[in-house]
C-alpha cells in the first residue's frame, strides 16, 4: 500500500512537471509568450532623467528666489576678493550673509565692507554680514566669528570686530 502511494506521488510529480515545464522555462528566460509581472516605480513612470520633487514650502520658495536674485552679488565677491573670501552662504536668517574669510586682519575685512558690502549688500536683501574664519581641524566648532557688519537702516554699515 505504501509502495502504491509512493508510485502515485512520483507519477503526479512527473505529470505536473511535464505539463508545467514549458511555462517555467519561458518565465525564467523571459520569452514573449508569458508576461512577466511589471513593477512600476516613480522613476520609471516619469522617466529616469527627471526626479519627482516635493512642493516647496513658502520659506523654501522665498529662499530659492533670493538665492537666484543674489547670484550677481556672489559672483562679484568671488571675482573681486578671490584671495580673501573662501566661501559664503546664508545659513541662519535670510538677511544675514556668512563670509568665510582666509584671514582676520581688520584692514582686509574693512576693505570687503567698504568695497562690496556697503555699496550693494542691502540691494540684495542683506542687513547683516558675519565674517568667519576656520578653526583648527579638531575643534568642536568648524568656524568662529571674527567680525560682524550691520546696516543701521540709513545705508551706513557699522563693523564690529570680535
């Protein structure tokens, strides 16, 4: 009786494999006769070159608009002060420009304020400019503020060395 059940089980396996073998081999080879299930992601639905972007908040949109408007000012800083201005950015408030400078000599900082900040920073929406220098590599803070310059509202820029 056990032998008969074993033979019957083996027979069912052979019959099932003969009937299903063409379908299994077609699926593994990817033939056109059998459709493979497709997985559509956001990148394939839109196209691989364009990524989906979340809508910007009002603050992010304002920041993007100001960054675009300020490009000429940033280019002027790079062109006129390549040896002094290492990098720059708007990190805290939208009206504050952080300038990382290569040295903290008061004469050089005053030159940047007189020739770049005072004539045009207010036009680009800046009311305050912070001058920072890099700290030693193993410091907790990467930069330290060495001077600040602020518009007093009448177009005069007052610089405070730290």
